[in-house]
C-alpha cells in the first residue's frame, strides 16, 4: 500500500466505538446477565472473537446495529475457545472461567500464542485455580475450581490482568484486592459496579467481594480515544492541521494522549462533555507540535496504546524525546519498542530502543520514502500510516489489513479514499 504525503488536513469524524468497553459489555452480560443490548458496539476482529467465545460457552447473541444478548450464562461445561488476536479476550476469559464448572481450552492465533500469560496464570493459581499454559503461553487449559480471595500486588499495571483477577474474585470466598503501582484503565470496575458487584476502589487499589449476584445492563459504548488519537495526532503534526472527533470517551485513565499533545505544543479543546460513569466529549486539535517531550511514570498506563503514535509526533519536534517506563510495549501484538523504532528508522528518523522505551532524535520533519511492515500489529499499521502521510516522501505499508483488529475502515476513515 502506497501512502502519499498530505499537506492539509481538516476533518470532523465521529469516533469509532471503544474496543475495551465493547469486549467487557458483551462478555460480562453474556456471562452473568440475562437479556441486554450493547449499543454502538465496535464490530472488529477482536470483538468478534469475544462474541464467538461467549456463544461457544452457551450465550445466545445477535449482531445487528447493536449486539443483543438474548440469553446469558456459562451453560456449556466444556468448550474450546478461539481468542484470535485478542489478548483482552484470552486474559479476561481466564478469570471468568477459573471458578466455572467444566473444562475449557483457550487458544489464539500465532501472534497471541507468543504473548506471555503467566502474568494471569500465576495470580489465578494463587487463588486456587486449576490453570496451565504451554511454557507460560497459550493454549491455556482451565478446569473450574473453588477459589479463595487474595491480596495481590501487580508487578506491572495491566487492565487485562487486573480484570481477570477481579472476575475470578467475584466467585471466590472472601475478598480479593488488586494493588497497582499506577492506575490502569478502569472500565471493568465501572461496568461490574453497574451490574451490582460489591466492588470498592481506593486510589490504585480495587477490592471485590465474593458471592456476587450480577444483573444484565444495557450499555451505550463510548468512542475509543485510542482510535481518536490517529486523526487528532494527524492534525497535530501538520502546520494548520485541524481535526474534531465527536463522542470520544474521556475516562481519566485513558486521556494521557491529550496531555502529551498539549505538552508538545498542539492546541487541544475538550467540549460538549456529557454522560455519567463513562463520559464522552468532542475533542478538537490544531497543529503543529514543536516541543520534544519525556513521557514516563504513571502517565504510561494512561496512553500505552498511543505510544507508537506519540513517537511519530516526536520526530516532528526538533530535539531529543524520551519514552520510558514502557516495558509493557514488549508484550503487545508485537514488541512495540522494536517495531516502532524499526519503522521510524525505515522512514529516515533517527531513533534507538532502550530497555523500557525509546529515544527519538527529532529534526522537525520525517523524510519518508521507506517501506514499513506492520508485522500484523494494528497499532503499528495505523501509527506508521500517519507517519508516512506526515512525511516528505510518503512510503509503503505492508500489512495494512491489520487495522481491521480495531478500525476496519481506517484508511477511508482517515484519508477519505485519497492519498492511499
């Protein structure tokens, strides 16, 4: 796929639905509830994997303009589940099925099968779960068991791991507490509370009591700020660039990208705030960024998926920018430290990988002209498409179909059918 340079960008876009919220709304209602409707869902490859797994467990689900759960509950006592490329599906299923009656196997595609699962297996085993992987990776085998609550200090902040432990804790004896060094996204806590779970949040600590009886809830899925980051960053990278993205979820555990755009010199406005537990807003950005930044610490969990895009923007700022404390990037769909640095270098940007992040030596422009392989990673495909469009000579993208994981019509959504 050839991507040409873009010299002007002025777009108003309705935000794509949130992938994290869609996963949870479907899975939790299908597991614990009765009839429910998930409105404005993201129908992408990852979310379809969650829907397929819940159907295999016995839930009756219809897909149309919304996702309707007609009958919930884990009915089947044994099932082979295919999570595809979705780490969220696999890890959350581990917690969901650990106390369930039956025997289950959860597999994934080649990429997901290389991602570490001991971070989920270990705490669940400490709760009494009968769970094992193949050298700490998928396929994962689970036999339902009686669980006990634990007090668990998370080695690395991860919403997926936290969610798995909390789901298991719903059916465990006593209380289960998860403690994080930095707060990760809290969509699970918000949704479980809405469904009637006995759950309490105290700063970076979350506690759930066992013996919960949950009920179904209809969910209106907010826009995904991780998807909004692409048009907003595109506008931020161009002199005179403008973008407004409507209905963006502004959960505080997800809005780190906006703080970084402001720090880099972009003009950011958040308007028309609405909603309650999961607020949304219309976000506007005007370019151009000019100041190098250092991104690290407690900010990292709040923008972990946006770091490849932030790296692209730092190349447009003269001086050295640093991304640190981001070792979690190594265990995403690819090692995103390596793939991001290699992609930037292919486009003529001076960058180097570090143990927990990267250093980018910006020259105020991206030369472009090279070829980038997404390596099957949707975040790399989308962020490097933006990099090529912002570059002097454009570039060639291999593996653009990976965008279907979270934004199936990404190229027409961003470029409107041109420049590609």
